[in-house]
């Protein structure tokens, strides 16, 4: 089973405009503008961030070098143009304000429905038993909670293809002692969020399991398997199924388009 993907339906009545309370503009140094939509992580706020980011990219404002959405804010990076002209805080903030006041439709950023297979516990989920004890539940209950409801991908960060998802009931702080190496594909939780490690990386989250899927591949288009706005459902699989899927994916990667072994 590869990652199953489909377009998520739009949610009626989820259109938002600048009248939404709490949004504000602020400078971040002299080359970045931040648009805040609040302080609490929520799907509606995340989709507003994605809607504004998409609108800014389509506007292609002169001097804007990057647009980065996050959980509750959008960073707009800018720099002078080669001829010495270009945006200032005053000019860019006025342009961004006008785009927001023209209206943002968060329903357009609903993303795809994606299924991610996960082998929970054992060597793939070394923290599952500890998480169960800390939450006063059985490992089976933790797996059921984690895989029962879809989670939204709020952002990619920390490393290429590193997805941050939320929210769920499992509210634990990060580990007291971070690991220097977490295997690629590991599924970990902290602070009601889930991350999927795309590569071998350091990390301080509680590892529940792992997916055999390749979350980031620079030779793939697009390189990242997940995108902000996607809705992910984790599907429990057995150890045998995990090994079979990983072997299949490795064989596919080792075989070029001609079909002949590399």
C-alpha cells in the first residue's frame, strides 16, 4: 500500500476575510514582515495562513523573495531590487493589508486526503509503552487514538519534507533527553502534534512508530510527499507489511525508468 491521496472536499461556509478578529502585521527585522492570525493552533487558522501565502505568491509583489506559512502566521521576506528600488515596510505592509482586506478563502486550501501506513511499537516505536504509561492508557488505546482521526499538515520545517501535523488528544511535552539520531520515517508526538521525520535527524519527540514511505526525495516531483493543508490519516500496519512495503519501495528506487536493474 502506497500513500493513498485524494482531493479533500471544500467545507461550506469556511471563507474568511480580513474581518476575522486578531490578525495583525508586524516587522521582523528590516527584511521580513509577519502576518499573525492569532496565538492558538487551529485548523481554521492554519488554512487562513495557507490562503494568504498562496495569494501572496500569486500576487508576485516586487522585491518579495519568499513566503513562509506556519501554524498561526505568514512570514513575507523581501529585499531591495537590483536597481536600488524595492519594497519598504510602509509600502509592503500596505500591499499585504490590501490583499487581506480583499478577502481570503480558507476553503481553497483544504488540501488532499492522504493515508500514511504506520507500524506502531517495537523497534519502530520505542516510546509507545512509555507514552501509554504517561497517559494512563494501554499501547493499543494510544494507537487507536493516534490513528482514529485525520490530522492536518500545518507546515513543513526544520528539515526538507519534515511535516508538522495536529491536533490530537495525546498532550505530552517533549522528551527530557532528545535523541541525537531518529530514523527516517519515524512518527513522533509532542504537545498534541505529530511529526514525520523525512531523514535521519536529531529529535526530542516521543516515537510511536514508523512509516515505510519515503517522505522526501529530491529526485521526485514534488520532492515532499506531504504539503501544508493536507489531511493525513495514519493507518496501522503489521511488521511484516512494513518490511514488504519497504522492500518494494527500495527495489523501485533501485530500478531506473528503463526497467533494467541499476
